[in-house]
């Protein structure tokens, strides 16, 4: 893939974040998501790709744009043929309540390299590069924490496990606490939490528990760029979800490793903070129709990680200000 795609994707997630951030704390998560979707789709039209959305806003009859199967830039001469996985706002509830860690995120890989994951739960485990190869989804939280602690040369009492704050995770939380490890309770959005395992400043060493399968693929793309590790197993909860899994030839018994979720060694990933988080600042609106953003852009095979801080003149960018 063209190496310049990385910078172009940053422009896409910046636009989505700027539009979503207008709704921070205003109690309307649907409006925030809609504004981000619209901005992201318009900016994608400006990129020279022949792309198909494999993870997006739902089926064609559920979403007007960025739906699964939508073609973007089709027919552009010499364009890279790619798959796209998007989450215009991961953390819509966080945006509506003015809480931390909401992001706009997008990843690309060559056609056929991103798993077309059904919109069901996925049981997940992820860690950073220091513990790569030491996690196993079929093992207990206790066994995984002990191996991660040994790999990181930490005491178990200094290991921090991030877990979505949901009733379904009560047993995992109880086991982690009984072992003496720390828990970071996550209210909303688990893509950025998985990525935090790769950054020392976040304090997160491991994630456990279930969340959305599409978000798992996006997180795996980022972790692959950063040298981390990820495993997941699909968890459909009803007949309709099982039908969708069968339609996509999903293996419900399989542990999907990071190379199953994101094949090959070409990946481009971008995420921009909507609200302030552990590893990215959120959008800040200033006087004179100005705004600032912070974006993390990554690419394989180079392994380059860029942190881009941008100042925007919104009056000069109608595509951002709509």
C-alpha cells in the first residue's frame, strides 16, 4: 500500500473527531456518531483507494453510509485495493456524557486481510509487546496474569488489568482482585483500552473480558502495528447472531489470533482523540474558529508510529465544519 495513506487517514479521523466533539457532554450520542460518520465518509472520498468497508456502521439497510460492503473510490486508476474497518466514534456514550477516552478510528489493509467480523460479542485478551506470546484465551485470568507479570518483570500486585465495567464480568473481576492485581474499570469503548497495553504511560498491562467483535479486529490491527498480542473468540447470543456468523463462515470454536484477524504485514491505522484519554488528548476548541487535535498514526511493515498534533482553522475547512 502507498505509504502516504497513513497521513491521509489522519485527516479522515481528524475530521470525524472534530465533528463528534461538537456534541461532547450534550447527551446525544446518535448526533455525535452521525456527524462523525458524515465527516469520515466525505473525507474518504478524497483518498486514492479502491476500498470496501468490511467493518462499519452495520448492514446497508441499517446505515446510509460506511455500511458493510460499501465501495469507496471504486474505479480510481492505479488505486490500492484495500479493506477498511471504521468506528467513527468508539465511545459514543462517553461523548454524550462528556467522559474520557472517546476516539475516531480507522484502519486499512490489502483486500481480504481484515476479518469481516459479525456484530456479536467477542471474548478477548490482549497485551503489549513485552508480554507477547504469554497470553492464552483458554487459560484462567490467574494463569495469564502470572505469565504477564513474569514477562514484564513485575509483581502481580503491580499488574493492571483493564476490564469493561459490565455485570457479565463480575467473575473475572472477583478472580483478578482475589489474586491481588489491580483493575482499571472501563466504562465505554475497548479499542483504545487494548492499545493502551502498548504504552507504558497508560499503566495498563492486560485486557480481559468480552466486547464487540468488530472493535476487536480494529484493536488487533493497532496491536499488530505496535508489536502487541491479541486473541478473541466469537460469542453469539441468539439465533440471529448465529445466522450472521454462519453467513460469514465464522468459526465459533476458534481462537482467532492477531494474524487471523489481520492477515499479512501491511496495515495502516489512525485514531484521533475525541475526548481526553490516557494516550491521546481530545479535541479542544479555541477562539477564532480554531481547534486542536491529537492523532496516533501507525503503519506496517515499517513499524512507524507518529503522534500528530494539529491546529485547525475550521473557517477554512468547510469539509470539517459541516
